[in-house]
């Protein structure tokens, strides 16, 4: 009986270890990818700390302690397929400060995140800056919006040349500049781009 009890306890210990290892294993990531994201985040903070480049207004600049981010998790880096929208119609996308700017609905991005399927609209600017001919915008809100993240939503940049099969990396989700300075106007994510889940990736609103 004693040996059987010891054996059962050993099995329990091994099971608990495997469960714990499995939980940790989900966090084990490609070192090169982790370094890439970490380097990008350092560059972002350097940009914000640079008085010649920073989008911060003068009040925020002198109290700024750095952009806060969620931990890096590869589960928020997902494969997506784009269903291109065959329309040339232009619409006025609402921006902050009661402004609007012309955009096109470029595609619907379909992907799985945290075990469920979602769709988001990908937008294309009509008036583009030089060098941004292939730029696409993926604006979204989620259940963290207005809590840990900016209530006006966050953005992910996409590249038109990637084709219809690409990566959406929520670890790269960033805040619009209008969060930091009222001189900027920023696109407001369309209602179709509200995710009903917590996307704990990318930038936080806390400074």
C-alpha cells in the first residue's frame, strides 16, 4: 500500500511537472523573433525620447518615462488570408477632432486568434505620402480598449506587396499619435473592426 501511494504521488508530481512545463512551453519563443520585437520597441522609445522627433506635446515630453508594452507572445502573431474587395468606392473615414479623410476598403483579413476565427477590414489610404504606395492600415479595438490600451483603438501596418497570405502581428500594434498630442488627427477604427476579446499584445496606453 505504501509503495502504491508513493507511486501515485510520483505520477502526480510528474503530471504536475508536465502541466507546468506545458504552460511554460507556450511562452518559449523563437529568440530571433523576440529580439526583433524587443529591438523595435527600443527604437520606438528612442524616437519618443528624441526631442527633435518625439510626437509628445511639451507637457508629456518632460514627464515621459517610456512607452509600456504587453509581454511578447507569439500566439498573437497569426497567419491571415486577405479577401480582396473589388470596389473602387471611396468613403470618408472618421478621424479625431471631427475630421475625415478618404479611404478605400481594400480587403477583409481572415484569421484565427486564441482558438477562434475573426475578420477585420483592411483599409487603404487614397492620398498617400511618397514612399507609402504599398501601405495598408489595419485599425482595431478590443476588450482592452479604454482600459489598458487607448480607447480610440490601435493600428497595425500591413504591406500590399505581401499578397493575400500574410502575417498579422498584434505584438506590433501601436497607438495613434493623437493619444500623445492634440495637433494630430487619427483614424477611428470602423465598427466592424471591434474584436470581442482581450488582445494583450502591443502598446499600452500608460506612459
